[in-house]
């Protein structure tokens, strides 16, 4: 079991970004293009339980975010955090899809990847047909409505944004422990995770530069990303494409926010509901995710 690849038949690509970095992506399946983006502290391995079913309908592009997995991990700029802004990370993904010949595509994204997808849809609405966002509310709403309960549950949001190199040093001291503690303390514990996927998360977190990359992702979210989101709000911009929001009924987003209400503040066509799981939807409840997401995604097929 442990010797079997997570994505048999998929091909690996190393794709250059406009600013001279690179993104690692796996490509497989056939049909209209679907970009899949993972969350923290994970990689594109999160999709291994749903990829076979999705690949029967779509050409899948499983990309590692900048700073994560086998993608580039540039040193961040300590003041502005532009290199890890969701605007920059969205440009990465647009370049990936254009390089692969997909000027217009659907998106399925979880956690940090869903925040990149939000910015991708806001900055490049002509490229995104529709998107499914998993277990997040908009970043601005989550920061502005942060409560004691939220801060205690999402402690890592406030740990990772501390100035370098404090959080980097602590993560690098024991990457495997960080993965176990961050993921294992959620509602489902570590039981839902395939040992091969867990090993991949640990391998990638231990790579040089990953700890810094993920910290910069969060530092950007607490600074430059909020400025971009406020500018959209002040201008009255709304996402024009259909959006399906799904979240875990056992998770913090469900307990602390009203995801549909928040997405309807920033998007014109929103539907969605909670699923019977916690935060890691694609690994905890893959069948429920497919049942909810596939009909919505198939609406975009020609």
C-alpha cells in the first residue's frame, strides 16, 4: 500500500512563473480543465481520494502553491510580503493554466488555496468559469470578526505571522511534529489521512524554505491581502462567476462564521452548505464532497 503512488497516470510539470519562480503541478484525466489548490500545511496530495472520480470528467491540474510542496520557495520581502500576496500567487496559477493551454477553467480549492482562488477570480474573472471553495470564509471577514474562540482554534494564524525567523525556527526544529499537531488537533484527528499523504506533507515541510514560505503566506494574508480585499470592498466589486461554498459542520468556520452570508457579500452567485466532516474535507469526506461539487462543476461542461 505505502509503495503505491497517490496519483497513478498523472504527469509532473515544472512551470515557470512571470517573476522567475516555478510551480510544481500534476496533470491527469481528460475533459474541461479543473485547477485544484491545496491548503496548509499540505500539498496537492490532499486530492488523492477525489482525483480518480474527477479525472473521469475533467483534465485535472493539481498545483502546489508557491512556498509549499515542490514549488518554488523564494525569500519573502520583510516589509510588504508581496512575493506571497494572494495576488502574486494567483498570477502563478494563471501562468500554470495558460502554459498548459487552458485560458479559461474551473477551480476547486481548499483553505489557503481557496484564498488564492478568491484573488484569482477577483483579478482575472475572465479566466475562472466557476469555483468551489472549501472551508473558508473570505479572509477579510475572518480577520475583522475574529473572536476569542476563533483565535484559540486558529492559533496558527497568529503564530505564523510573527516576524522572522521565530516561527520558521520552531517549525524547522521538528516539521513532523508540526504536521501532526496542526492537523491532528482538528476535529477528526489524524485518522482520515493516508500514511502516504502524511509522509508527503512531512517531506515537503522539511524542504529548505518551506517553513519561511508558509509563514510569508500568512504574513501576507494579515497585511497586503487585507489591503487588496478592502480595495475591492470599497469599490463595490463582486465576483461574477458561480461560486459553491462548502464547509465542515464540525469545523471552526462553521462554528465562528456564517460562510454563505459572507460569500454573498463578495460574489453575485453563491450557493453552498455544510458537509458532515471537519476542516480537511477532501480527505475526511471525499464522497460527500464529490456528491456536492461534481454536479456544480459539470454545469460548466460544454
